[in-house]
């Protein structure tokens, strides 16, 4: 099979661009946050009239003091009390006092603040004081030569050390300062409780035990106690004594944690990813990882229940054998028994004197003059009203010196049927509105970008036609004029009139142009542009559905064009028809091991959410695996995913050493939406070890959710993180890095952002962030409840 024979109209693979960002921290930048924070407390009023104080303090002399002197302010790590407020602790080279810097016009030398002294030179006391110049009460000037003195062996002064957390007690008299410190306590018997949200002392405390079975109720009481050796987790859940994983993972709603010694309640929740189990394993009711494939199965794991063929003689029964699928593994003449074993086929002729016996053999041969076999009987191939060959052919040789028919221009005879002449890879034929197999564009506007295919104008161009028309369409997306005044309506013939004529020609639904409709769509379909009812399951561009330009396969639903005789099939290997449900009628493979001496090549639709390859030769002109690519035909394997040529796989054993088998997304070229997944070998950055939390990976790695090739469920791996991108970066236009996922901050709404995974709960997130569930990908249905969920870090 040559790759230019393949017509993948609707399928291209998207590749993600990984962004990185560096950070620099100059000395002045370090001081900035401290100086800005201090300006909120005591500072200048800007008018030269002395300092002004922030909320919670008043001016006393030259210092800001707390409004309530009896309130003891307790500061968190890295901070100290200054003027009744918590400020960053200064560095080793800075001295901080409770006095304000002096004002030269009003403050004497005795009030000067101690300075950072220049210890590189002795104090000069031999000269009288120069009173003609104002006294320098600031930090002593430092001679650049001082840095070269032998006794100056300390580290370079980089300015004050700024802590990671800045406390915030503005407007608060009690409760948490945000840095593990306190804004004060409630000592008034009439107001004994602190309201945590406002930081004010209140008369009564309201216990909060929602969703908790134990632990603190927030008012000095508890929400219950745990029994039988169970312990209370930080989120108020009783954790069984047998639980061996981190207590905060039990019943936390962040994934089904398996192999932890006890069953996790999260495993009963829909959409929860399974954590702690390997490939081809699931978590059973007791919380133990159990194999999904029988231990007696001897064939490739990728073949079990793959809905590709009845794989026989594999040591166990393949669930696929319950379907009407071809039998694999039994050779010619073999069938598969109910026990999954190959058995001999019993020939059946039943009055047939020629033809197939049902087991790959023959019921007999024919001789002259009845040399042809028709339905088990020998007949003369040229007798009767038409030659026998023309009973199943519309064109080509009839075997009797004549022809079964000729094909129209633009079509050719293939196996007795007239089909459209196969376009070249760089032709727009059959690809208008999308891309050709080579990647050149067939979309309006490609001329301005110089990306058009060579025959774009011939195949997709248009000449406006307004002859005899004063309004309406010019046939090329433009208009022949507008109607106004007493004749505001345009007729179908392009004339302005005072009466509105509904325009429903060729439309099933939508606006009729006169305030009415052209009809509605049945359940399970929606009205698309152009007034056509398109099934909700349709995943390709709506304009492809029933456009009479070819049978679009792999779009999630049957294309009406596939029922037309001689329709060109897009999305399937050359010579393969599109079957029911919009899937290719091919024998699929999941890895090279499924193909004997051949190779598993290409990406073709097997179901609504999965793709497979077909056995065939490698392309002699294609690029080797690992090479950068833009489209399938560029690769020897016919598989271009995430911008690189790939190998097919069903599990890690199908991949080269160091690679991991993952499910990668196959996307629709016009919209970029995912059509499904296919197993491919990937060299992940980092160790690639399984993980259940960030701290189970190396310090320079993170725990990333990938997609498992068989189950399409999350598969957590340790991967190297080259840089920390800005949290919450937008992914509306650009893609997220590989270690993040594009989600909406509020479930189902909001502009999409990049979020990091937190399989270990909130402990995997930055301080002050929360860990919440969001979809990893779509399974290809309109129902979001079946989409796999993953825990991600979101700002509160």
C-alpha cells in the first residue's frame, strides 16, 4: 500500500508546543515586596507633616502603636513585630529598631537610628566636626575599595532576606495571619470566639461538621470519634487502622487509591481514576489491584477484548469471540470453540458442485463449456441476458470480449466499480474546507498565507454570479445586493419584493428567513449551519456531514454519503469500506507483533473513541520513528502524533527499551478537536516510574497524569519538569506543558487555564491552593459523566 493512496480527509495529528519560562531575582526586585508591604502600615502621609499609620495602629510620638495595647501580636516564621504589625525579618546586614528614621530639620543626633557601619576603615576622630554640612544620619558610604580588604571574608550583601509568606492582619484582630501566625486572640468574655473569615471577635461560635465524622468542629468541640484503632485524618474522616497510605488520601475525593491495605471510599465514586495499580489492572472491592486479563492468556495483552478479532488459541477465551468478528490464530480452515481453542472446520456443500465449502476448501471445479461457478452451480459465463461478470460489476471487462460499462470523467474503474480518481497527496480534490494529506491547505484565506495546495482554485475556487439578480447570494459566499424600503425581501430568483418568501430549499431545519423555521431535528441531532440536521455523535466538521463530496469515516456517526455508490472513502485505508457506526471495515492491529512479518501502520477509526493500525509494509520514503512530522504520510509507520513519528503499541512490551506505551490523541484537522486515542510508544522525560503523589517522585520530577492505552483512564508517571510555568496560565490559544492539563477554573465554566496535577491531594499544590477534580479528556460521547477525572491544583 502506497501512502498517497490513503485519503485521510478528516484526521490529522496535533502536536503540542512546550513553553518554558526563566526567573531572575535582582536585589532591587527582592526589596520591592517588603517596601510595598511596609507602606501599608506606618509611613509618610505624603505632605511632609509626619508619619501616618495604617489600619489597627495610631501615631504615638514618632511610632505607630496598636489601637488595643493589650492584644498580643504573634508573628509567624520569618517575621518580627514592628509597630504592632508583623513584618519580614531583616537580613544579617540590616539593623531594625522601633524608632523611625530621623527628620533632619526637627530631630537631633541623639535620636538617630543606628546605621550599618563601615568596619573597613577606623573612625576619624582627629578633625573638628564640620557643621557647615548637614549631618549624614543614614548608612555610611561604602568605599568600593573596601570590598578588597583582606578581612572582608563574608558573603556578598544581597539585601534583606524576604520570606516566602507575608502576613496579613489588615482589618483583623484575631485568627490566622496567613503565615501560620496569629493576628491576636479574643480575651473579652463577651466576645470569646474568632470568626475566621473576617478575623473579628464574636459572641458565639457555630460548629461546622459538614462532611466530617471526627476531628475539630471549629469551636473547641469535636465532630465525633473514631473506633477500633481507626485514626482521624486532617479532613475529618475516620481512616481504618489497616490503611497503609497517607491518611489524607483516604476518602478525600481525589482518586481511587488502591493497594493501601483497605478499600478507599473514593473507589465507589463515578469517574475517579485508579491510583497505585499497573497497566491491565483494576482495583477490586477489597482495595487490591487485580489483573483485568486472565493469567492463562498467552497472546499479546493488546489483543484481549480489543474488539478487533476473535483471538483464538491464546490460553483463555477472548471476549471478542462473542461478536461477529474474524477469527485470528487458527489458520486456514480453523474455527474457534467456546473454550477458546482452535478446532477443525467441517466442510458444507449441500448440493453445491463448485465454490467454497465454508472451510477454505472447494465443493468442486467446473469444465467447458460451463466454466464459471455461480452460487455453487457451474454455468456458461457468457450465456444469458448479460455476461456473468457484469452481475457484480458496473465497469471493466465482461470476460466475453465486451465491457460491463464505462466510467464518467473524473472517475476510474476499480474492481468493477466506478470510483473518483484518487487525488494526489497535495491536491484539494475532496478536501475543500480542510487540508490535503500532504498538509497543504484547502481553506478560504490560504492564499494570503501562501499555504494553498497547487489546485486550490481549480478544486475549491468560485466565480461570483449576479447576472439578472439585485439581491441574494452570488454563489461564492458574497451578495448581489441588499433590499430595503417598501421591498425589503429578496426572492429565490434574486429580486426585491414586499412579500417574504420562506427559503427552505435544501434545508431540514433552521430559520426560513421570514421569522419561521424550516423544521426541527429529531432527538439525538442538532441543526447545523446550512440547515442540516447533524447527529450529536458527529465529531468532524458539520459541513462534512452529507455534503455529497465523499464518505467521511471515523466521525462518530454514519455519513449519508457512505450510502452513495462509488463514493470516495475518507479516513480508511485504500480499498477499505466504511462500515456501520462510521468505522473502517478492516482487520486492525495494535502493535507490530500482531502483523507477523509485516508492520502495524496508520491510524484508522475502530470505535467512537479508539483508533488502530492495519498490517502492511513500511513506507520506503517515510521518516523513521522519533522524527519530527506534520502528517501521517511523512512517517514510515504512517503514524504522526504529537509532532513525531511513532510506533504502535498495546503495552510497554511492544516498545523499544526506555519507551512507555501511552494513548495519544488523534485530532480533527478543521477544528483540532480530539477524535479518539491510539496506543503509541513515547519516550517520556524523566524516570517514568508510577506515582501516587508528587513526593513519590524525585525532587526534579512531578507526578503527571497520562492516558493508559487500553482503558483510557489516567496513568500517573514521574516526569521531569524543566521549569515552573506561571500558575493559571491561559490555554485558550496555546497548549499547556506536558505536565499540566487545560481545565476550566470553575467546573464547566470560565476561561480555560493550565493546571498541575495533585494525585497526592492539596499537599501537591502551592500553599493556599486547593485540589479539585476536572476531566482529563473526553471519551467521545456527549455525556460528560463518563469522562475520566483527575485532581488538579486551583487557586482558591
